[in-house]
C-alpha cells in the first residue's frame, strides 16, 4: 500500500497537535505526574529537579505550531521513504 505524502503528513500533524494539546492540559492539571512519566521515558532523568516555567499562551501556541510543523515534515519524509522502500 503506497502512502500519499501530503495525506500522511496531514494525518501525523493532526495526531501530533492532539497529543500536544493533551500534554498541555496534563501539565495544567498535574505537573508532578507529568514530570514523573516524562522522567521514566528518559531513563531516570529527574525532570522534577529542573526549574519550572509558567505556561503562557504565547509559549503554548509557539510550541503547538512548531510541533505540528515538525510532525508534518516527519510525516512527509516518512511517506516518501516508505514509498521508496516499497518499490524495492
């Protein structure tokens, strides 16, 4: 099954945006549980030891836009690479 690069990129951008918004809400509700889970993903790094910043509307929007853009580019590259490997 061939991937259409723009469709795959759009799908990954939407999924990435949803995950980003869910993470923002999680931080707003329970920053300590969020930091604990993130620490376990990074093999024991203690993120609770780092200074915390207050979420601002501009930082959330900047993060959302940049993360969705990164996800879109990743989806596009994935689809192109997938299709090249599929041909072999």
